C-alpha cells in the first residue's frame, strides 16, 4: 500500500456527489465529507483489511475491484463477494465499532477513499442524514450463506474457494447460443443475453466463484426450446396458461439443452445445474439454478416481447415468490442488483455503451461535440431548476449517449453535406427508436430509455417518434429537447456555419410555443441572455 494521503478535495467531492450513497446530502455536506476522506492505493492481491482488525474506518472504491474473503479452517480462503468501483464497505465499523467481520483483498490496482470513524462521528453530528444513508447501505448487504453453512457442505465449499479455477470456452458458447435464434428468434436471444448479464451481477454478491458457470448457463438455458412447438412457445412467452401436456413439454427444455451439449462435455458439466431448473421448490435446486431462474423470470416479465411489464410491477411479482418459490436471499440479490443498475452503477455495461459511443464518433465526428454541448446546456438548465443529483446523473449520461442509435444510420445520410430529402429524414428519425431499443432490455434503464426515445418530441405533439405532448413528455427529455436544438444551431456542420448566440435565441424563440416546455425555455432564455451579457 502507498502512504495514505489527503485527497484532492474538489475531485473527491465530484466523485462522492455522484455516488448514490450521498444523493440525499446537501452540497455543503458533500464538501465537508470530501475534506475528511483520504486516498489509499493498493497493488493487485494486496490485503486491504484483515478479519478481526479494529473497525476504525469506511471505504469507497474509486478505481479497481476487491473481493470479500472469509478464512475457513476446513477450506482455506473462501470468496463471499466481489465489489466494483463506486461500491463501499466497512459501514459496520462506523455503526457498531466492532472488529472486521471479513478480509478484503485487492483484485487489481485499487484506489480507495477512506473515512476514519472519528471523522464520521463528528460529521453525523452536523449531518444526521449521513447516518441514515449508512444504515440503508447496511440493510442492502446480501450474502447467500454464512461461513458455518458453507463449512458443513463440501460441495458448497468447493464453489466458494478462492483457488477455484474453471476454464470457459466462450467461443463455443457463442456458437451454441445461436440456437436461441433458431428456437425463438431475436427476442429469445436478447432475453438470454440479458438474463446472463443480470445473473452474473447477482452472483457477485451470492457466490462469485461460480459466476462464469452461471453466466454460461443463463446464456444457454433456453436452447432446448428448439424441441418445442412454436405455438406453445408463443403462449408461454406472453404468459398465457398452458395445458398440462404443454407444461410437460416446456419442462423438458432444460434436459434437451443438456442433451444438445453432450458432445461438448466440459460445457455440459459446467452447467449441469440446468437439469434442476424445472423444480418448483427452490430448496431442490442448486444455488446456480436458483440465480438463473430468478434472473430469467424477472427478464421475462420486463421484456417487451414477453410480458412487457414495468420494472416496478415485475419486482412486486418476484417479491411475492420470496420464501415460497424462490430463496429470499436470491430475491434480495435481485433487488440489490437492480438498485445498482438504476444508480448507473454497473461499470461494465456503462463502459460498453460508451464504447459504442466512441464507435459512433469514429463514424461521425460531429456527434461527440454535439453530445458535449447538449450535456453542458442541459446541466445548466437542470441546475437552475434545482433537480436532485440522481436525476442530474441520468440527464448527464442521457446527453452523452442519446444519439447512439445513429450508429445504425447509413453514412451517406449521417454525413450528407446538404439538407436531407424527406425519405432520408424519415430514416434519420429512426435513430431515437434505435437508441431506445439499445437500452430497453437492460434492467434499471427505464428512465434512460425514455429520455433518449423522446428528446425529439415537441410540446404541441408534433414531434417524433410518438407524438407526445406537454406533460406526456418526460421532464428530462423536455430539458434535452431545448439543449439539443441549441447544440445543433451553435455547432459547425459541413452544410452550415455555427450561429451567434443572438441568432440562436431568435431562431428558437420563433419555434415557440410549439416546440418547448415554456418554463424550461424561460430558464434557457435566461442562461443565453447571461452568456450574451458576459461576452459583451
């Protein structure tokens, strides 16, 4: 570990203000807390804290990843959970002043923000809301089994061992997963892909050392549907009741999946838990099957091509299964994972989306500058409106990613050095739907999906793609609509020069009252007049 050093307070304040743990706190509280954090850097595999150490501090992961470890006399080092950037640990130490209950180790190069208990105690006197947030964090902790349960069963011990290594041939899995297309088309392929992602994220807090097998099993768990009549699949997909005979047919799909994989023995062995997926009682299922089943059931509920329910109503349905049809801690892991998704805390998913944005930038250099301008203006409007930080974060990310659907627009249209024809413009307009579809199947992305879909709606209902009007248009989309037009007018394009601010304001005023929310436009107008005044 490097020597502990005081943080760059401005950078720390920016980082923690975007962390869900601190959303409810005032800017003054954020600034005070930032002054109390210290930076600690760790090398890969270095121990951060040992079980039994004094509970004297709390940590937030700024960069890198850590694992939570328990040391067993029977099995050695057991991995209980994996943690990503933005996640925190050690809150028990702040709340109870007890010794550490687990060992924490760096997986890669890790940078932590450390808050000492003595500083925490001083802070909560001034900011009681900080104590509330720490207690919420403690309540969200999920662990499938405690160490005594794991030590009793040799099979479980093997699944938690730190030294456990399983080789997954993902090229083979990719080929076999194409059977999803044959069985149920793109809808099934997307469902299995998103189930795999959700199940793997859930496994990080339940049984991380088998996460690759869980991911593989979730990817392939429905390939056995190639054996089922299409009419039965169509009924099952939308939740229509099946006859007893049809139920029997559907229950065979997991055995069929394993039969299909018989020639690929290592893959079949790694996901043999699929054979238990047809059990009604979760206690008859290994933990891997329980996790995949819960993830799959939830994804079926929210997928627009399956049941098409809202995330909130789907979660209510899943909660009702807790303790009867599903392990309560697996449902708790689902809830915790969805909460992480909703706070934009899934590092790999967001990084992938940003990579898609980079690909778009390679196709159309205008887009990056445009998204930056949209984001800057949208943030200024939102700040004057007093939006809470959580919504500000969604707005910021939405502005960054709102045009990702343009990657599917042909270059000759995207970069046309002239006004588009009517037919070309109709094709260009589909980018909002393409962008929304990109996010729609990702749990927790409902608000972002709505934002990118509706940022070209107009206040009078004449916009696209859904001709929403007034309050039907989501608030963040109404903000972005103003910022998007502003950016289009001030940004240079092959077919036009950028407009001066006075002309921009004049053009946008001529678009009222049809185009923009009048209250939002009034705030925007105030900002532009301030900019003109400062420039003059």
